[in-house]
């Protein structure tokens, strides 16, 4: 037993050195393998392309281009807004320096002929009287036109004068307003009306002998 122990003791340092060398090599190999594996796991693919966000900068129009665009847009709007066929009325050239009596007579004829009608209808009645004043076919003043009398037929031009209604009415504020509106007209929106009538029959002297223009409330206007 002592001999064997001695033999082992004599050989132990060499065995220790050999075992230590084997263990060191194994440890180095193990650490190397772990390092390589870790590096391989962390490495990004060679084909990967990083994503870059590009900020889009809006185009800023300069002042010259802005002015050109504004002019073109305005021209296009004017062309679009322009009516295909504008309804035109002739300018009024009538004498508008009416006397106090003229204003009263015009308001009264509107009341006598269109009391229950709209202000528009009253205005057309007034304009008809004024159109006659300006026409060569009728007298030259408001009074003479309203009270014109045909001695041959014995008929007044305006029925309200002949049937006595003229004497029974007085103009209300709307009649004076109608006179004021007519005075502010720059164009003849009556289309030159010289006659009006309230006949219920479509076939009458006016319709047979005159040009029909329009109807306002119960009155039909002619020229």
C-alpha cells in the first residue's frame, strides 16, 4: 500500500499539469463558441436598409404667380357670372322735377286705379301716366293726361275720373311711396306702357288693338 501511494504521489504533479491543460483548452473553446454565437445573434443582416423619414416641404408660390392666378380666377368668375342674355331697359330721360300738385295727382291716380293692389302695380300705373306725358300721342302734363277727355266719344281716358271714384279717394302712404320709388328709377322698367285695363274678358279693345306687355295683380298693361 505504501509503495502504491508513493508511486501515485510521484506521478501526481504531472497528472495535475496535464488535467489543467485539458481544462484550460476546453474553457477557451467554450468561451470562444459563446462569444461567436453572441456576436452572430447581434449582427444585423447585410441587406437591411434603414428607414429614413423624409419631410415634404410645401411649394411656396411667389408673389408674381399669385397675382397671375388671382387675375385668371377673377376673369373666369366674371365669365361664369355673366348672364347669357341680359334683359336691358332703356334709360329714363323724363323730367322728374315734379311739382307738389304733380306728386299728389300721381299718388291719387295710383289709389284710384290700384287701391287694393301691390306697390309694384301702383308704380306701373304711375309710370303709365308719365309715359303718356313723354309721348307725342298724349298731353304734356300730369294733370292734362289724367283728365284727358274725348269729346267725340264722351269718355275720359281713365275710368276712375269718369265714374266718380276719383273724387271719393285720397292717396295713402303706399301711394306716395310708389311715387318716390318711381322718382329714383334710372331705367324704364314699365317697358314703355301707355295703357292698362282690368277687363275680365281676354278679348277686348286693348287686346285686339295693342301689344300686351305684362300683368300686375288685376291690371294688364299694353303699349
